[in-house]
C-alpha cells in the first residue's frame, strides 16, 4: 500500500464536518444552561446539598436510558462481569468530576469560576498525548496556552479570593480532563458504545455517591431544605437533573465526533460567554482592568483554536506523520 493510500484511509473514515459542529454546539448549549441553573439553585436559593443534586442527575440518566432501552429506542449491552473492567477508571473519575464541579459552582463568582475552568484544557492536551498517543501542531498548543495566560491574568486580579472554591474548581479541572480522555477511549461501538458508557457509569456512581451524601450530612441537609414546597425551586431542581443527563450525553457525543481537546475548548468558549453575562446580570462580579483583559485573552485563544479546528489543522498527528508535517511547513 502506498503512503498516499494510507493517508487517505483515515480521512475517508473521519466524520463529516456537520456532525462535528452540531455535536459541539449541542454540548456547548447544554453546558451553558446547566451552569446557569445550578448557579441559581446553589446561590440564589442557597441549596446546601450539591452531592444530592448530583445524585438526582445520575438517577435521571439511569431512568431515561433504561426506559429508552426497554422501548427499543436505543441499545446497549446487558450487564455482565466484564463491564466493570471495561469501564474502569471512568466511574471513579465521574464521581470526582460531579462532586467537585457542583461544590465549586456555588463558592465562586461566575466569571472567576469560568476562568479557572480553563486549566482543564492543558490537562486534557497532556492526557491525550500520554494516554491516547496523540500529537498536535504548534499552532494548536499556542492557542491553548493563550487561553491559560488569560486565565492567569484574570485569576491573579481576583478581588474575591476563595481558597476552598479555587481548590474545588482545580480538582474539577483534573477530573474533567481525565473524564474526557478516558471517555474517548471507552466509547468504542464494539464494546459498550455511547449509551452503555453513560448508563453503567451512572449505575456504578450512584451508590458510592449516596453513601458519601449520607456520611457527610449532605442528604440530611437536602431533606430539611425549606424550599421543597416552592414550585419554582422544584422545577429548577428537576430541570437541573434533566440537564445533567443531557450534559453527560452531549459530552460523550462531542467526544465521539471530535477530540477530547476540542470538547474541552468548546466548554471553555461557552464559559467565556457566561463570564461576560455574569458581569452584567450575575451581581457577584467585582470589576478590575486586569481581570477584564485576562478574560479577553482567553476568548481570543479560544476563538483562534476554533478557527484552526474548523480549518482542519487541529487533526491530531500520529507519530509517523511528524516528518510530513515538518516538510509541509517548509514548503
């Protein structure tokens, strides 16, 4: 087989641009909406139990996927002894991602929460190189670190520093990066597929999360919460549970059609949009010139990455392609 034929095969197998763009937009929209809803629950209503909220999102995922399987709308393998081995370590990462994400949302202003979430991007880049063996061109790496530079500038001028909030959000970055990379690795249709990964992840997560909720007093605080008779609160709680399912599904879908890094950058661009909205309507943003400059550098890096991705230059390079890439850059 010639080198030209070998190069054509991956291109022929790659998905068309439309599913890539639509899955990215779907993920960005779901991620945008759930942050706003969770922010309202945890801040406006002062709901004290982020772990309980995570349990609701897992339960919604299990219920929706199981009912869909019974009605033959979707299909995934029945449970057997090999499934835990196939999934590991995703359930553990997923629990950490859920708890750290929900715990950090209510402790920081929306703009600073979204800025610190940018550190997910270099972590994802690093894990894709280590775990999946991917390589990216220098232009992509520069765009990624432009986002991080903006995050450093913005976070360095944070006038409402919260150590606990910063700790939770940085833990969330680590779990999110690991979740994206391992999800990309596990969603092979010949194994569990997209729906199988989602369903069994939620099943394995829900029991230890319930135990954590009980042992920390989180569950008791949730049951004693005073707004359960408030229709608007209950509606937003159920909406958050449904959006939790949609976010899990859209993340897997975006990772299926794109790289884990692209999924992470889509989330970063979405977060910048939330940051700008938070300046106007959030009520908890403290303006500073450095913070505003940092946010705009983040946005510039994210848009640059998006441009390179749409142009096709973000396609991960395999080790054998490095020499060809160098020759192309010289021509």
